[in-house]
C-alpha cells in the first residue's frame, strides 16, 4: 500500500486541484487509534476505550480501536462500512489533516496548518468536484469549513495536557502490563477512569 504523502495546502501547488467527500471508511482499516476532539468526548467514551498518549506537543486523548498494530481495524468492514455507534471527528476529515506547531502564548492555542494526502483517491481535477481555492484565489468556503472543523482538537491540547499532568501528579495512574489477557505497549498507564500511554 502506498504511504500517505502529506503536503501543506498552498495556492502555488494546489490552485487547480479538487476533492470529493469520501463514501467509504476503507482508509481507516489499519488505524488502531484516533485523536479526540474534546466536544465529542462523551460520544467517544460510550463507544471506545480512551487512552492518553504523550507527544512532542503535549498529551493527547485518543480513541482506542485495537491493541494489535498489524491487525485490521475491527470497526471497518471489508466493504468500507463503519460498525461502531460513533465516528470520531478525525475520521471525517480525509483527505485532509492538520499539522500542529508549537503552542502560542500570544493567541493561547496551537497554530495549525492544513495538509492534504496527495496519494488519496479523493483528489481529482473534475469540475463537478469541490475546488481547493475560490475564484479570488482564497481557500474555498467548503475547505475553510473542513479546516475549522478539524481545528477544534489541536486548539484544546494545551488545556487538556495540563489536566492530565495533574491526574498523574495526584496518583490516578499506574503502570499497566496487560489488559484483557493482551500484552500492552511499553510505558502504558492505567487509572480508575483513564488509560495513559506513551
């Protein structure tokens, strides 16, 4: 399978590009986890286990689909249907993703950059599909909507990172070696209410 080739969306590179909304979740067949937007936390918690993962930009809550990295996502059928009761917001953004820069003390959130997977079959040059840019050379309204939707998670990373650090300090997490008779990745943590992994 060809690897994703994520590139920053720019007028110089993508002025004539178009995209179409996906109709299948086959792109998620190898995903074992997904980022969480804080506004969807209750829906995520009702459908999946939640873990916390330490990254260079902070601590992120994620929906866990599987502990087996090479196994197919159990929530995606062979014909691309999604089986769980809820679809995480991150899986509703393809073929776009966000890259997060360092936390800005000036505007109090992470700066974000819109990326596109240039290997995606959702990219076209057909006039009936959605343009990347409008006639006045600005990001199209539909793509602005995608950027706004996908930006909710990165903008809250700093706040939730501070909260999870407090949870660790208060002793709510502990090392976890196995769960449900499965070996866990190294440095995974479990608490009464949350899981922690880095």
